[in-house]
C-alpha cells in the first residue's frame, strides 16, 4: 500500500477511457508517483477499491494481467453514485486505488493443462485478467477455450479483443447471445451460456474450468460441468459482489464463516458448495 494506513489509496491518473457498451466503461489508470509504480505488483484474481474523491469508492477486479505492468485497468457498469463519478472521469483526472487485495488464481499449478473459461455479460472483466495472463504465457498450457455470452450483441464487452481472440489459431472462442439478442450480421451462436457449453462439450480430462457470471448463470453452469466430468476442485470462480471495505472490517461480504474479501474472491466450486445455500 501507499502507506501503513490501509485506508489511504494510491493516487492514480486516468490514462485512457474506453466505452465497451452503452453503460460499461474501462478506465486505464497509471500511478501518479513513479515510486509507487515501481514497487506495485499484483496477481491474476486480485481486486482493488477504486475511488473518486468526494463520491466514494467501489470494489472491482483488476482487469488487466500482471504480465502487462505499468498500469491498472478496471471495467464497470454505471449503476450508482460512485460508478457515475468514475464514468465522469476524463483523461488526466485523478482517482484513487487501494489494493491489491484478495487471493489469486493459482495459474502456476495449471501449467501443462488445458484451460476453459466460461463468462456471461459484465462478468468477463474478472476473467479477462486471467485469459490474457494465460495467453501471454501461451507455451505453458495446452488448449485454451473461451465460452462467452451476453443478453444481446450490444452487451458484449471487449469487442476488439473478442475479434482478436476469434482470429487467433492458438485458442478457441465460442460467443453466444440470448435468444432475441442477435443482430442480422451476428455470426455467433444463439442460446444461454450453460446450454451452449453443454452442446460444445469440452473435454474435462486434464482441464481447469474458470467460471464467472451472474448467480443464475452459475446455478445452471456448475451442473453442466458436473455432467461433463469436471472435478469441483478443478472448477474456479470469483465472487466480487457484496464486498465493500476490502480488508475484512465492515462484514458486508461475510458468508457463513467466510469473508469473501479476505479468503477470496477466488474459490473452487468445491468450496462454494460448502457455503450457505442461500448465497
């Protein structure tokens, strides 16, 4: 952290702004002080608290991979006061960042295996960090497959990167939109993510699955992975919702005996199954 005060953020400068959809935006942030940039590091899966002074702070993943240093990216949907303030930031403006917090995806333990990524809608940002991390270390893995869906074509985020992934010969991208969400020029699939996943039937042998999406998607995706033969210890997800302070003080993310911000946000499906059913 910038100091011994866990609530004191790094000062960041907005270095880039990119609209992903009509209400989703990506900010690229660089450290205002060179010494902070030099000593900062993080790993895939960790998150931070992004703040606009006078408005408050919000919890988001770090959306760029640690293999690409010198900046931090966050992708968010405008939903309230703080996200509106974040969306109003322009290049050159000052923001705050606290972190990194949380545990990580154990990517090194996946070396030599295939990796299957499954995401829905705005849940692709937490996975983007891991996808690019694996692609930047491409020789460490076997097959890399991404299954990504959204309600409509317009709701797909990172469209330029999706186009790039679709053109790569060393990975497979399956895109889908919900029935009725297609456009006349849509060339992807039409159907809900769990249905498209089961139809694709990726091999489970020696494969890690990473899943992120709204609760309803997870509810129907985990059983599909069970049927495809994935061991729950080899299925990972990340839980960002409900986190507030990031350091286990506010109790907002408490689920049973688990603090998502301290023991997560990365969990295996095996760990999720032990959490209270209502979560």
